[in-house]
């Protein structure tokens, strides 16, 4: 089966046009088609088209480290990720594709008093929510990852249910199952302009075609503001470039994904043996990360190598095979924008996940589909309502933003 094509025929109009063929857009399309087929809605299944400006894993969904964790600092995010990870356990069978899902856990380590306090606070929160996160002493952390420098660990938290997947099959699996259920997936087709037409929209495409849609879903991630700028809509989410690299294949030695909470360094080992690692770069005057360019930098390599080799000295002779970058779609308060756009009820935002939409997608796309087709509400949808963009940013609930 072809997973979308530049030549996929498009009708003149659809009920729902999803702009963005990443894990959010395709996951939503899959759930919409699945619900539309089985739910007693009193009408026919909605017609759905997904429009992707490039190939299916060209954006953030194909450029991340594949981490899935319920170790967050906010109860809503913890509960959401508990659901998302639970869904992932059966997702390979549901989508008919090997996701390389491996639950080796996440080990968060703290080197400072401030980071230690965050982990103590999170462990208590997780206990209240029901997540199996536990505090570890330095000796216990070294038993989980023996190659860590013991002087670098004050305290750690470990959740055995956290894990990693290979990102590309996530996207391919959702695409294949959506297409099987009648969704049209058009690749290498940009939406150059979005025009309000009555209660719906006309999408002017880079191919010269036009597509009418009663509803449009903006699932373009870091490019989201470009889509609706000409409609006079400006949400405060912004792109932020992050980098990542992978090493030569090594003998398996690392089960969990490890995060240094003080520096934002993270690393895991893939099923093929590569060490996959990234880090949050320190702020630098004149250094503009709000760019849609996805270049790689020597600065990233220098900062990461210093932090990684200090924390895990055995990596000092590690050979790097590939380095790349991707874009976080960052909101001021750390929460996503999901729901109807102020002044445009039929333009639905599905963006602003601050670099962690990939891991949230299994749960999020299902609950958004149920809201769109069945009117089903959810506490996170109320919290993520884009209407809050019209007011000053509220208190930031989440500080476990990694990468």
C-alpha cells in the first residue's frame, strides 16, 4: 500500500481537511475514520483529507528520539501519558506494524539541590496519581546504569513503564490504517493559503488545486502560525530548533533512557545499538533558535560531548554517525493549543505541544477525534483551549521540558 502520494486524487470538497501529515495529523485522521465507521452518528462517515507539504516523516514526528514517559511535573500530563503508554502496549497490533516499542524505563538524575527538590516533588505527585515512579539513591541509580559517574548523582527517579519507540513506524502505521479506512493522504502538497468561505474554508494548494473543507485542522506543528497568518490569526506559540545525534552501534548496555535534569541532556540506546542523545542548549546572546531552518551546529556537538562524557565517561571514544535537528512548537505556558480558534470555530488547532506531541499523540488524537465527532469533553481540552491565547500567559504548570 502506498502511504500517500503527490498524485492522490482530491475531491472538490471534504468534511475535514487536516493540514500536516505528522503523528498528530495522521493519528487524528485514523481515529476520526475509526470512530466515524462505528459510531451511531445519524449521518455518513465524514470525508477526510490529510495534506502534507513534504514526505510523511519530514517534520518533528520523524526527527525526535522516540521517548515515551509519564514522568512529568503536572498531574494532568502524568495521567495523559499513563493513558498514552498504555495504548502503546497494543498499538503495534492495532496498526499492524512493528513500532520497536521497548519499556526500559526513564532514569531522571539530579545533580543539584534545586533539581533534587523537583524530583522529590514529582515522586510524591506520581504516587498520588498512581504512576509507578520511585525515588532512587545514588547507589540504586548506579545499579540501573552502572556506567554513570557516581559523583554526578544526588538523587534519581525511575519509572519502569516509560520507554522508547522508533518514530517512523508510528507515522507509517497511522497513515496506513487511515488510508484503509478511506482517508485521502496527499504528500508533497503545501497549503499556500487558507481562505474563509462561508462557514468553511477554501485551501489553495501549491499544486494549483483548490480544496473546500467544512472544517480545517491545523496540525503543522512549528509551522502552525504560517497557515493562518493571512486570516489575521496569531497564536503565541513559536518554533524552537533542537538537535540530536546518534552514534555507531554498540553492544547493548543501556536499558533506560537517561535524563540529566540539570543540563537537559538525555540519551538512550536503540534496539540496533546506537546511542541516541540530545541536550538543551544554554541561552546565548544573538543566537536565534526561532528559525524554521533545520541545520546542525558545532556548538551543539561541543556542549553535548562535554556533558555526556562527564556523566558517562565510557562515551569518550564514541564515534558519531549522524547529527540532525528538528523543531519544537513552543507555547508560553508549556500547554498545547487544541480546539477551535477564537473567531474561527471551524478552524481547529492541534499544535503547541512544546516538543512532546509525539509521545502524547496516541492519547491526544483519540480524545480530539471523540470531541470533534461526538462532542465528548476532556479536562485537558478545557485546559488547552486556544481562547486563552487572548489573555496574558498563565502560571507555567510544567517544567519537565527536556531536549
